[in-house]
C-alpha cells in the first residue's frame, strides 16, 4: 500500500507540476498591459486618415516651404504693364560693360589705339557701320582728324542680343555730344543674319564695300 500511495502521490505531483508549467507558459504569452496589439481594422483607419491628411494639405494648403513670404506674396495688380524698354538706359549698361575700357567713359578713346566716339561720322552716320563693328569687331589702321588709330576691337555677336546691340549703338549715337536716330533691334537682326558667316573683324575697306553693296 505504501508503494501504491507513493506512486499515486508521484503521479499527482507530476500532474500538478505540468499544470503549473502550462499556467506559467500561458502567462508569458499574455502581453503586458499597454502593449496589446490592436485590431487590424484600426491600423487601416490610421493609414487612410494619414493619407487623406497629406492629400488635403497638398491640395488646399499649397507648397510647404521655409519661405512663406515668397510663396504667398501678394500678386501684382491685374493690368499692370511691364516697364518700358529704355534703349539709353540699357545701352549705358552695355557700354560700361563692353566698351568703356577702350573708348573711355566720356567716349574720348585712346590716342593711337581707339578712336573717339564724339562727333564721329561712323557713329552718327549710317547705323550699319557701328552695328557691324559691335557684332564682328574692327582691325587695321583708320585715320580720323589727322590721327591714325590701329588697335583690334573684338566682336560681341555671341555675347549680346539684338536688343542690346541696338541699345548700345543708340546710346553712343546720342551721347558724348552726338545726336542721331535710334536703332531698332529689327535692324540689328537683319544685319546679323546677313553677316552670320563672317568669322573675322572688319577692316575699313571691307566694311565700306559691304555697306555700298547693301
């Protein structure tokens, strides 16, 4: 009887141990409070809500930027016209940038190198001459008022637009005591097209011949 009780008690002991182990394993599987996984439909709702929020902000609130003063600047009044093109003002800037270092601020030029622009018949006469010189440059000797000048002037056809050429030629034709009609960008475009194959600066004889043929 003792042996049967022993074995019976042992079986009871094993059964209790197994129950205890199973309870412990079940308890380990239960997540801590606050870490429970929510239902799947809740995550779907969160994703859809975020997607709708980004769509709404992008559609109705405009671009997100650190420069709101630029993005939301007040529009210009309707019907406001652009500032009128002033050839003298633009021409002055082009002259300062491209011409002044040789022909000087007052258009007096450099003796023996660059002829003066004030009172020059090449400046106030046929506008084709100064336009061609600005576009393609000039080289060789040229005598003016008993003084011979001989220095290379480069052409600027690749650096300036028709509007800029017309403006700077208009500027020198109406500055330094000069007075002559304004030159239109269309005139420059026509000359540029007619001389598009030219690759070297003009000489005096070449330029005179070109103008006579036109």
